[in-house]
């Protein structure tokens, strides 16, 4: 058993989470005494490691992998996830998507053709969390650079993975396609840190916009909630009656526009939204000699929750409604990186085409 | 616009000039009037613009007359024009390379920029430098809590430039590790202004301090400088217009060798941090940025005007508004990155190529001059004597 690796993984957990993690892991019977001692985390980790050594069961790579999976589930926000979309569903293999064990077995079988690996799959809520480590040379070494994490929602054609090394990517994708019964996988230009938000955005992309506003939590089904929210807002603003906002009309118009466009409910969390703009330069008369020259610009919005921030741009006065279509439809388009290129047709005006 | 707050851009004595020049037809007219302004008031060399010999009283009176323009009393004016090309004496020629001091220590590391008031009693001869080294190592030993007081090896040297300028170079190395990890390197220099004004009696004017190294060491060196030379060392922060100058420098002096994707990066701070949006960054390929700059500026090399940079910025704002309906001018520019240099508003600087170090230092020195009124008033006092 590799105590160093075990110690390293256990050390990554935060102390309050360690207990829950060990319970989820289930490989070692830990009694409360280990934690009662208090003190620094290192001491607790040492005690756990000793308990593992004492108990006699071998903690091999698979068990370590499961522990890593538990860590990843708990701290999934520290990793960047990329979304892939499967197409071309073939009817035959439905069963493999149902339970974690079945999935593990069939995926393992497919991957076995390409390389030696260690695979762990667990089910949390309604998603399958997968941990995969590819071993290139020896079969007992822990190679952290070859670890791939994946989250798969069964019965949906999406999968979210951490970054995969280029050399292994096509094999892993191929194995997934064969296991799940699809014929093609495509990277949606969607990546972020919060898996649930990514899943939400991916789901939104492929559903009808109009009829599903309620489903997307943009309009709240219950009529009560809206009035209570309005009342709350009015309470805040009517505290000081001497203050007469001059721009009340303007503010209200902006709020209404934002509410209509984006909805009331909180938006899924994205960290970066990038627009690659390759259209003609609208300098507004400042630089007339640049009229015929190409001008490319990449605009990147970044922050802790970009979609919420963009919602707040209108009411804050930084942006001027009405927004262009590619900003308005951002929560529905299911992409992080959007290319806006001009269709170069002779005689046609500037038509920003969404690519 | 969230403009420069403490540096007075508006020339008090110039009639009716607005910074936000309306684009298009007005461009040539305003550009001309600004150029005339420059000749009349003399951007940098004669602060106050009228060339009057006496200092404070007359200038205070003048601002008192223009009662409706209650401006802060700052006798120094931001230059509206800068030259992006080094003066002939400094131009890097292959023959002169040997005479250039070695600035390699400043390249490719993250520098913190400080501005320093004049140093009192700084002897730059060999004996003086030895004293300084000893003083600094003693100071560091006092501050160190480790029993081993000889952890650091200190060297204070002087660097000579081609035109007899002297820069002070401080190196603090750890004795146990080799290489640059954990060691500090600092340069105190003055790359602007006439050389004869560097010594003002007992004072030495070296207003620019660039330091790289661990934070605790930096604080220790700063406290030693303040103690030894009776000066004030303040971290420098850059206003958006300073960042624009730095961007222009980076654009004009870009190196064309690498075929790798070279972009001009501009980061804007969005005041919606709690809502979730932190910053908006624009990335423009260098080619297009250069084309834009040369289309708004008449003479990019020698006589770049601040208003031309404002036009550049306005073009970008218009473009952004047209496509995204976002008013970029409500937000402050906080970071500029070009293939040559990287500057951000908190005073961090990174120079990526050793050829451009003198030019960057010159620009930073002029920024430092604009910020320390003591230096400026000394200069003015000196000029009034002549």
C-alpha cells in the first residue's frame, strides 16, 4: 500500500470534511477517537493511515482511486470541467447506462483495448461520477497527470470531463461512445467549474426556448413568489421618503427588461464567457482610415458568476438595453465561447452572424 | 469618464479645451489647438507654464483668480506629449551595446514600482557604497528573527549609464540557495531630467525604485531606505491615462520576431463584483492595434499626444458599444499587457525584453516625477536660481 499517496490525498481534505469523506469511502472503519484528539490535520491523517495499515485489508490503487473520487465530488469546484455532447444514438446498449457497476464493467472492457487503467464509478444523486487513471508503463505507480474525472448523467447525451491529455483523448472518447451506444462526440464550447450549472446549461441548449421558460426556472410557476419579491424591494427603497429618485422611470424600464430577458431565478454559474468578434470596426467616426481594415477583438467576461453579473449590467447603467441577440440568448445557447463573425457577402450590410 | 483623478489633465490657462474631444470633424481642429497649447505652456520642463521665477505665492494667486475652477494646488502638469523613441544618446546601436548597463536583472520578473523622494546624503563612490551594503545587512540582521543573522548577502552597487547617470542597484541574496528564488533585486534610478539636476546640494534625486523579491524583504529594504536617507518610499499606482501611455509604448516598440500570437490585452474593472462579474478583458491582435494607433496618431514615434490615445480608447469604446451595448467608459482600465510589457494599476510591472528596458524606465521615471511634489519643487527652485 502506498502510504505516501494515501497521506497526500487524505491531507487534501479539509478537516471538518474528513469524517464524512471517510464514511463515504468506506474502506476503513474509523471510530470517533481518531478525530477526538483534535490538533493539526496531519496528526489526524497519521492516525487514519495507521488505522488503515492495522486493519489488514490491502488499500490498492482502486481504493485510492475511490478516495480521490470522493475528494473530487466534494471539491468539484476546484476543477475545470468541459462538456461534450453525444449524437447518433444507437438503440442497442441501453442497459449499460443504468447502474454504476454495469457502467464500470462495460467501460472498463472497452478501455482495456487501449491501455491499462484503473477505473472507479460511483453514483451520486442522479449522476455517475467516474475516476479513471491511465497507467502507461508500470501497473503499480500512481500517476496523477493521467487521471481523468468524468461526470455522466444517464439518459442524457452529455458528459463532463476534466482536461484529458491529448494523446489519450480520442481513445477515451471512443471507448465512451462504444459503451453508451453513440456514434459521435463533440465538444460543446462549454466549460466551467460548477458541474450542475454546466448540466443545466447543456440541457437548456437543446430544448425549445419559448415553452420551457417555466422549466428553466425563468418564470416562477407560483404566483405568490413574485409579489413577495416586489414587496421586499419596495420595502428597501421606501425607507427614506425624502429621497426621490429622478430616474425612477429609467430604472424601472431597465429592471423590467432584465426580468423579461433573463428571468427571476438565479442563473447557472459560469466563470468565463468569451466572445470572439471578427466584424467590421465600428469606430464611430474616430478612425476613418480603419473602415476597410479587419479588426478582431476578443471580449472575455470573467468573475464568480458571470451570468448573474451580466444580468446586473443593465440595471447598473453600464450596459444599455436592448441587448443584442447574442447577449440575450446567452443562457440558452449552452456555450462559453462564442464566435461572432461577419458574413462577408458583397453588398450586404453588417450582419453579425452567430457561428 | 473615470479619468485621472490626481494628475491635472486640464490645463488651467488653456481656453475652453475639453478632454473628450468629439470625434470626426473636430479631430484636426482640437489636435492643432493642443499642439499650440504645448508650445505655449511647455509641457514638462517649466512647470506652471508661465516660466515665472517665484514659487508658491504667485501660483496660488492665479488659482485664486479662477475661482470657479477650484483645482487642487499641483504645480506640475501631466505632459500631453511623449516621445516613444529614445533620445539619440541612448539609442541602442550595436557599437554602443557594450556601454549600456546590464538591465537583465529587471527583465521577466514581476517588479513592484515605487516612487521615492530625494535621498539625503547618498554617497555613490566606492566607500559610500560599502557603507550602504554594511548598513543594509545590519538592518536585515536586526529584523531577522532567525538566530542565524547572516542569512542574507547584500550588495549595493552603482550602475553607470551612457550619459553619466548613476543608478543604485541593491541585491540581497540568500546564502543557502542559489539562483533567484527568495532573493531580492532592486534598482533606484532616474532616467529623465537633466543629469546636472541629479544632485541638489545634499540631495540625490533617484525617484524611481523597482523591486522584485519576497514581500518581507521588500518591506525591509524600504524601511532601511527611509531610515538611512530620510526619504519616503511610496508604492506607485497607475491611473488609466498612465496605462494608456504604457500601452502605446508597448505597441510602438513591439518586437516583430515571434510569429506567436501577439495580442494587446486590456482589462477593465467592473464594479459588479458582488453580482458576479469581475472584469471584462479585451484582446486585440497587435497588428490591428498598431493599425488603429497609426490611424489616429500623426507621428507615433516622436510626438505622441495624449489626446490621440484618447481617440484610440474612444474608438474601442464605440466598437464595444456598437456590438455589445456596453459602455466601456463607465469602467476603469486596470491592466495593460503587450508582448513587451505588462502593467497594472496597483503598480506591478513586468518587462519582457531587455532592449526596451531603458525606454520603459524613462516612462516610469516621468510618472514618478509627476507624483512626488518634493522632487518637483526642488527642480523648480533650482531652475529659478538660473
